[in-house]
C-alpha cells in the first residue's frame, strides 16, 4: 500500500504538538488497528461537536482548537489522527444537495447558500478494505435530538445535516463497516484524493468573496447557535 496515505500535509499537520499530545493523552497508539480506528472515529464524532468553522481548508490543529467541525473539517482532523497513528486513509469529494442542510442552516443562510454544497468523507484502509467514515459528521447528542424531534418519521428523511432513506435506523457506529449520514444527498462524485490539500485545490464551496465574508463573520455563527439550540433541546 502506497505510503502517500500516511503523509503529513499542511492541513494534516499531525506532527504538531497539539495533535501529538492528544494522541499521547488518549493512548491511541497503544491500541490495535481496529480499536485505533474506532477510538479515533468516536472521538472526532462525539467530542468534536457538529458545527461550522471559519473555512473548510483549516489545519487539523485548528479544527482541534475550535472543538467543532462539519464534514470537511472533521474529515481533516480524522485523517490527521489516523495518519498520526499509522493508519492509512484518503478523502473522497462530492457535491451534495443543500436541502439536507435545511434546518441546521438558518433561513437567510440557507437562501444565500449555493444549490450544491461541497462535501467530503474519509475512507480508511483496514484488513485489505477501504471503509467509508461519513458517519463522523454528527455528534450523537445532536443526532439523537433530531431523531427525537422527528420521532414519528419513518423512511426517507432529508434536512438538519441528514440525508437517509431509513431515518429510524440510522447507525453511525463503526464496527468494521461503512458509516453514512449524508450520502443520500449526493448529486455529483468528484473523485478520490490522497489528501484534503489536493482535493481543496480543485474544489470549494463556489461562493463569491462577499458571500464568503458574510458566512465567515455572520452566517456560521447563526448556524452554530441554531445547532447548539437543537442539540440541547429537551
């Protein structure tokens, strides 16, 4: 297997002190490969809360510092921790229908956002297979709150960061399997890349400079406030 899947990059800065300290404190490197993947996956899924960062293309140490992330930024941190523990991984890019963000996005942000949203998931190599780890995006507390909010829904569901054909049976647990949470909202496959650095050079959210500024300084804060409210709703 090509060593490119273990390389450190500008975004995957796993040799930095904060990432190395996390790996050491959590004893990730003392585990076998199965439990390395499971423990790192669970950490990024549930301890890095679902939320929107200032940009998709921030380093893993910045995502860790923020303490929250969405598909692209959680993918960066997940890949960095996996590679920092000698687990090979790559990234797969897509465009998804913005409908799946309705509810998580506030009304004005939703209206101003592009119809197709840039999306990615991590694929990890284990036991001679590549596994999809898209389920890392939503923390369990947020996901369970949305499931409770729509407890009478069965079958297809799209919105609040979710796109699935079987809402009642969503399972984002990694147990040597693929995990999905937004895959049913995919509208275009952009291909597989060795690193997020390479993927983000070719694709982005396709927003104007003005919309980028509004998102960074206003929109994401409104979205994060909304997500926090949804997560903590009883």
